[in-house]
């Protein structure tokens, strides 16, 4: 692909794409500023459901990038939207940290610690044995099983840390169950919400990220342009060994400017 001239919205992954942990990726934020100066829109689209939009705005601000809550859309927020629209009034057993739990409560989701209709697993950075066993008990009883996203690890320094996909593997080892619904990338629900919010055709949207099985597959599954950056999880060797075919492969996101 030689040009991104028809792209009106850039969907940006964060971990591994514009920063890793607390470290900025050189040139990434400057490239985003130039994209906006050229009249394009930018939305940070992250699978990480351990943080709220407020958390991300604060982090981006610390890194010198101005953002508002409207510039962030996480799998957690997409899950809240789904529950309020499609499972209104259902009782939810939520595995999430305190900050994300407050966000669900403030949005009007009914949270319980027993007798739930739905087990919902987010990136719970405060996960303990009691919560885990209670969730498994509900799944043995046949309750609906939803997870926010499928990432196995979250990029971090000095090493990646377990993410929801790892929790899913543990839960399956105990209960034999896979989720009934996965909300985040690469599945279609987040794409539907983005299209709804921005009023754009899929071909006018580019998804940029560092993961083949979430970011690039999300773009491919939903008719968007795909931009793989090699500053996170994926290496050129990984790409060569996969069947993924990104529209554009960049050593770092700063290189995107030559294709605008």
C-alpha cells in the first residue's frame, strides 16, 4: 500500500505502539500530532480493560500528549455499552480492579458477588483466589461468560505480564468453558461502535497496532486498513511465519508520515 490518503480516522493501539510501560516510543506522538494537523482524526483503541479513560488521559498527559476522555475507547468501555444495551438489568459478577469496577457501577451496570446472571472477566490486576473460584462456580452453573478481550499478555518492562487471555486459559482448564462473547479486538463489536460513533465506512479507517492476532486481525475482519508496527510484540520473523497480511508494516509509527 503506497498511500493512506483516504484514511479519515486512525485507530491507535497504545501499549507497544506509542509507548511501552512508561517509556514513549520515539516519534510516535509527534506523528499523531502531524496527522491531526492534516485534518485526520485519532482515536486510541485499546484492549486493556485494567484502566479507565481518565487513567489513560493522565498517562498520555504525563508523556506530553494532550488527550481527552473522548479520545479513548477501551474494551472495558465497549463492554459497558454492550451490557447496558443488550443485557440491561442483568446481574454481573465482575472480575476487575477497583478503578474499573467503579466505572461499571457509575455507568449503571448491576454488580453482585453472588447469584449473578453473567460472569464478566476484565484485566483484573487485583485478581485473587476468592474472586477466581466464585467466577468458576458460576460458570459450572451455566451462567453466561463474557470477557473484555483475548490478549494473553500485556506489554510491560522488563517483561510482559499475564492478561485476560491467560485468565481464560486458566478458567478453561478448570471449567472446560470458553467465553460466550469476547468484546474487544479482533471481534466486530468494537468496530460496530466505532463506525456508529464516527459515521465512517470501514475503508476510511486504519487500525494501527503491534499485534497480529488482535490489531491486524481486527482490521482485516472488519474491512479496515491495517498498519503493523514492530515496536511491540510482533517481529518480522513472527509476521513471516503467520498468514497475516497487513497493508503496511512500519519499524516505528513515526514512519507513517511518508504514506499520508
